[in-house]
C-alpha cells in the first residue's frame, strides 16, 4: 500500500543485507514514519512484545522471519536447541493471536527437514517469504470478496455513500499488505464506489485513530475518527451501513476474538439491524476450539497503556498521565464476539456464515475427524 505515494509492505528482508529484517515501526505513527532494522531473534521478540509490529497477520509474518533469524544464529552456534528456544520465545510474545503460533510451527516443520545449517537457513528464508506472500495474497482476495458486499449496499442506496464502521486497525499495517477489514474498502474504492469510513479511536493504544486513519489518509479514502463509544449513537441514527472488523483468533464454531470493544460494536449492530462482518485469512482460524469465551486466552497487557497516552506536543512525541497516579488499571487486550452476532466471515476463499457447518465446508481439509 501507499505511504506518500510510494508502495510499502510492513515487513521485508533488507535489500542490502539478507540477514536483516526491516519493519515499519508502528509506535511512532502517525507522526513519524520510521523503518527499523532487526538483526536477531531477541530483537524480533521485543518488536512483537512492544508492538513495533502488531496485528494478527503481521505478527505471524514477523514470527516467520524471526525463525529465519534463529536459523542464522543457530548456524553460527551449530545448535538446533537455539531454534527450539527461539520458537518458544516467539510463541510467548502475544498469546491471543493464533497466526503467530501457526507461523512458528509451520517454520519448525519445514526447518527440521534441513540436514545442515545452510540448508536450514535456506529453508527458513523460503518459508518466511512464503508466509508473508500468502498473507498479502490472501488479504487481496479478501478485498475482492468483501467489495461485493459494499457494492450491493451501494446499489441499494442508489450510489449514495456507503458508511462503514471499523474497530482497531485491521488494515495493511496489521498484515503484510492490503489488510483484512480494510481490503474490501480499498478494493471497493478502487472500483469507484462512493464510501466513507467511521474510524473508532480504539483505546487504550488508539490503533484506529493513529493507524487506520493514517492508512486511509494515505489512500485518499474519506473517513472520520470517532471516540469508541460513538458507534451505537451513529447506528441508531442510520449513519452506519455495515461494520467490518478483523480478528485475532476465530473458533471452528465462528466465535471471534478481536481487539477489546469489538463485542460492544457487534451488540449495537445487532440491536440496530446492521450487518456485522469479520474479515480474516484462514491462518486466523483455531481448528481445535469451539467456545471462544471459554477457551480463548485473553491477553492482559501493561496497565500503563491505560494510564498513559502518547501524542504529538511541541513537535515531540510525549507520554502523558491521564489517571490518578496511584489508581490501578486493568488492560484486557481482546474480547470475544459470539458467532450469533456475526453476519458472515470474509475469507480468502469467499464469504461463509459464522458457524461450524459452513466453516467446515469451506475448509474441509483443516477440520479434524472426531
């Protein structure tokens, strides 16, 4: 996607040095556009934990590249144990998003086939590149399938602007390219559909206000940033035609874990008869669980993310305390939206209902026999 009219992806092998992984450091957006170079597995672990990179698809790709760095380090030490330890360290960084564990396991299954250190490095590089390429391609396909929904709404509105509400950032910054929730928006916009996006700020880290709005601005797409609690009001007054969010883990039964606050948007949409879609690549499905509320581990992050806020002041990015210093804060990173509140799942293979029957038909090869 574009940054100041130049195409970028969120992560790539550095052209000048194939042992270095370059990323867009998202902590400084929208005020600073900074590319960070990562040289070691420990640097990649820190980048994922501290959200230099974030979003389900991107942290999966980052983990894939992290395993590539691990094979380089293991080659120098001639130790497969280092690869296994690196896999455990990467898996521990963000427990809710399934893409990360999926990517690490995929790398391990490939790397173990290598007989020498050089073979493992070559295999890991190819697999990391494949994981990243698949992520981008799957998101592109999600855009094609989801754009059809937006076009249908546009026809019903006789060409008037389609108002879409999204939560958090499931854009190209959350993946390798295109995004999940934003891919249909980008595709429909390219097709000439008149549309407008309501962008939830998404406390506490404000990924909507800082990242989604920045993406849409660079793509030239009309949008408005709103506080998280405004969504229900807009729906009551017929100012939202559809909701599209991303996902960090989706169960076989269709329950969706996504950024905290998603469940409340789904409830408001259901109450007002507004379609609520979730866009995801197949790597986000967890084929082993059914009950999302019961079985999905919800990450609890540092309370300081709630108590402090970052922003641009006097041309510097500053950290500001917004609560009483001694007040405790809870920081639940995700919630679970039950399948009954979801109109459909937009995947790279098409759109299906959020239930086990339809998901199993679309991905029969992934469903285990009981």
